């Protein structure tokens, strides 16, 4: 059996090989970092005073609350977009190996089953602390939700859209091959002057062209910022999408754009083409967006940056778009040149990353309740909780995956 079929991709087990079948160890290692950040993010949420986690405590000092909120804002600006970028990068290879039906069936199993279990079982259990009497049935209906597994729901939608685009493109190529060639057009091929190659956008996407140009990076940032700004006029930061339980709708342009960018990066071999020089450019872009646009965004007041078409919201969209793109360029360059290998520990962490993503909410919440009687200031409690939950999540992931039937999904 192919090693690519047995290994995990950005979050789901699909394979972390490039077009030539080489293992992308640096992507595995970047995924470990992102998974740790997910755990730390939700540890911080519970003590930030925002009241958005299953177990919450008010911070013991205003400064600590502001510091945790700042960490959450910076983290939110890029890290989930990074997951979608990696998922998009490994989607074309998975689709090509399995075909449309097997690809979609695999996604429904590996994403749909964890989503359903969390939505109808784990989320109500974790929400028990919010029950204050009344009808159990009504309380259950209020408690169901996707929680952190909203990512799985969004990725299912993106994978379905990708499969639909590939099906339409394949049908179009079949029709093109079946018609008689026009005057001046080759008798074989697809109408672009080279036999066996797709035309238009698909041909451009599949041609290797080295690393992306800096002006293309800046152009993508500008387009992403404008799309984000436009969406936040009607879906501002903090707007909660009901039923689907989607907490970050204001970042949909980033998530969709990064998923598409990841698929394009696979076609053009960009992950292997990112140079240290381009990584430094990305670091400068992220720093520049933070220094220039973040203060302008926050100068509009406590809520001006969240959306509604304000100038502050445009500045914030420019900040988080530039910060996300720049930081990811820097990290891909760094991990490719410094962390492109794995020993037993990193291999274990990478193999169990998705299990940690699915199960970490229960671990973080249980640890929060367990430390609730500890009368210490917020900052040392957060540090202690992080030091306990991160290794605990990965340690428990192994036994979880050994449960009957679980390895097939996780």
C-alpha cells in the first residue's frame, strides 16, 4: 500500500507528499505547530474574559485580560487560514489518486463522522456547565453545536466545491476533445497548441513557474483585504452564524482564498520553491502590516475595526490579510530549510495531530474545571494549564486512535 495513503495531510489522513511523491516533512512539522496553537488558543479564550469557551474565568487583572485578547486577535488573524492552505495543498493529489467518488466518500468519513459526534454528543457534554435548570430537551437543543469542529464543516464544503469544479473542468475537456478541430488548431489536445494539456486557467495552474513573485503576493493581499472588508460590512467580527455554529464568518474570504491558493500551490510546486529570501519578504510584510495598519484599525475605537464599512475595518482587513500571507510565507521558508525532517517524536505528533484537534476541547475544559479551585492569578494559571494540556492532548491521542474503529476515521 502506498505510504501516501497511510499518512496524514494538513488535518486529515490523506498524504503529505508533493507531486513527485516526496514526503513534505516540513509541512508535517508546521502542522504540529498549528495544532499546538489551537490548544493554546482555546486555553487563552477561557481566561480572557470574553466568555466564549466551555469553562470561563474572569482574568484577575485587566492587563492580563488585554494581553490574552491580543494573543487571540493575532492568532485568529492567520492560524486557521494556515490549516485551510495546507488542506487545499493536499486536496488535488488526494482527488487524483482516489477519483471523485472515493475522494468525497473519504472526506465524509474522516470529516463528517467526527463532526457529527462532536455536534450531537461531545458539545452537549462540554456545555453541561451552562445548564441551570429547565427542560432537558430544550437545554440539549441549545447545547448542540460544532464547536472547534466548524473547521471540518467548512472543509467539507470546500472539498465539495473543489470536486464540482474538477468535474465541470473534466466534462469541458471531454467535450473539447470530442469536437472537430478548428482551422489552425491541432488535431489532438485541448485547443491550446499543446496536446493533452488543459486550456485557460487550468493550464496556467498546472505549469510550474517557480516561486510566486512579490508583486503577485502583494496583489493577492490586496484582493483578499478588499473581499474581507466587503464581507465584514454585513458579517462583522464576532457575528455568530446560527445552526451551523460558525464562529468566524468574517474570515470566510481568507479561508476560501487560502484553500484555493493551497490547491494552486500544489499545481505549481510553490511549497518547494519558497526561498529564504521570499521568507524574509513575508516576515517584512507581516511586520509592516502590523506596524502600519493595526494601529490605524484600533484607532477607530473598541468596535470600529470589526466591520460595518468603517475606515478602521478596512485597515484591519489590510492588517490581517498582510499578516496572514506574510507570516505563512516566512514559516514555510523557515520550516522548509530548518525543520524538513522527523524523528520518532515528531512523527508521533504529526500522526496524531487531527486526533488532538478533535479531542482537545474536552481535555482543555476538564483541566479548566480541575484547576478551578486553585486560587492563583490568571497568568500563572494559564501557563500551568498550557503546560498540562498540550502534552496531555498528544499523550491521549494515541490511546484514542487505538479504540476499535477510531483509526479508520482519525
